[in-house]
């Protein structure tokens, strides 16, 4: 959520960020926390894709997607998510 808020603020403006935060507060979006068991997978992904570099944030999205069975990712980091091979599907469907 922090990356989304940052991108909204820097690329669209603070009003978009405020609307997004209001939507979060209203329950229009849900968040999934990084669970203790995810950290080992995150570390594994960061190590495996260190030449990319993948980074903790994107690795946490992948670890959560694997745990939840999510197959589609909305991201501006198309390169990162198109290179990584998740455990549960051959590749992510990437938007936009």
C-alpha cells in the first residue's frame, strides 16, 4: 500500500493519494500482511533474483501471491514480475 500511495502522490498528486487512503479506510481495498512464514520465501526470491535485482517489496508481493494462489499482478514493475517464476503457476498475468 505504501508504494501505491507513493506513486499516486508523486505521479498524480496528493488529492489522488487522499482518495486512495479514504478508499482503504472505507474497506474498498483489502490488504494482506506478510506472514512470518513468508520471510524465508522472500529471502529466497531476493537471493535467486539478485541480478535483477528483485528487492524485498516485489518479493513480498510474489510470496503473498504464491500463498494466496493469486495469478494476476497489477504492477509498474512489469520486468520484475515477468522474469520471476512463481511456484504455483508458470507465470503471472501482469496488468496493465
